[in-house]
């Protein structure tokens, strides 16, 4: 069973890490901190397929569910990552029901979808009968982060084969004419995010969101989000480095 899906089926909420630094060791280290899932970001990082494949194994080794945020809604790339051991896919910039349907088709074998057979890593994890449980092994979230996506939200939510929506707050803010920021306090951005969450839940779908500050992530859980990812690793590294440097410099002479 997909661990994130298990949490959801039990009425719980999942908390995820967000990785932009390539490398199996750092991925394994973060996964060992107690997250429910780790999202490897291929859209806004320098991580390539080979590095991502190693990171997937490192995350899974820690008993954590590896999810990939794709660089784009590209069927061949999505299917290849599923075969490599991605047990969740977040597809960016979904704007229409047709795009959502194309995404869903990549995740399921016929007759439900169009996924091609060749599950290298999943066969090791789930065994020779993987085909029967393949659909339940993958968490799928379509990103809503554009004006067009908002306009077609209800049609996207009606697409079978998707678990739900993942909100990209920075791009969504841009689409609303606001500064691109994750933890936004602009009233229109806040109201739009709440509206997406409510409409997704009304349609029986799960909804996740990217956050930067831990306190903001906790607030989103309290608001009812089903998945919250917090503070990307690159941001954590920079903040820790600046803090350490400032502490040392306080004691130097000259």
C-alpha cells in the first residue's frame, strides 16, 4: 500500500519534505527525519533522471514514500519515473480537463489508462502481481497554479484517476497579479487557495500545498489540507549556513 494513501484512508494528513539538492545521501538523510513523504523537484532544480533514480531508492530505503514533481506533464518521462520507483507524481501547470486526463492516463495500465508495462522497481517492492495493485501504488496530484487552471478547476476535479490537486502558491500568486511568494498573506491569494481546497474536497479529491515556513505549513494542516510540504532543503541549507556564519562572526575581532 502507498504510505501516503494509507494515511489518507485513515483520515490523516501527510507531511512531506521538498528536495531541490541532487544526491542520494542527502535524500536518505532527509527521509530519515520522520517525514511521511519526500518530494523530489525536477521542475526547478538541476536534478537529472539518473540522480533522481538513486534518490528514489534512498528515500524508499528509509520507509518513506518517494514522490516526484515533474518538470512537465510529459507521458514518457512520467512512465519512466514510475518504473524507476516514483510512488507519487505531481504534474505542474495543469490547465484543462484534457491535460488532466492525459496525466491520469500515464498512471494506470489499460483498460483504465495508457501506462506502458515495464515496472522495474515496483516489481521488486510489490511482487509479480503488481499489475493488480498498480493504480493504488501511486499518488497523483495535478498542480493548479494558473488563471486558466482556476477557470477549468471543476472540470479537472471531475477527471477519474487523479487523487487530487496540489497548489503551487508562487505561480498562482503571479497569475493573480501578486508577487510570487509561497506563504502569501494577500487576501485574494489566501481566498483563492481556500476556494481550491473547498472545491477539491467537495469533489471528493485530496489537496496539497507547498509551504516555506514550518509555522505556515502547520497552519495549512489546521485548515484541512491533506498534504503539506515544508521548507525545501536548499532553503534549509542556506538558512542554517547564514545562522552559523552570523554566530561565529559575532565573536571575531576586526
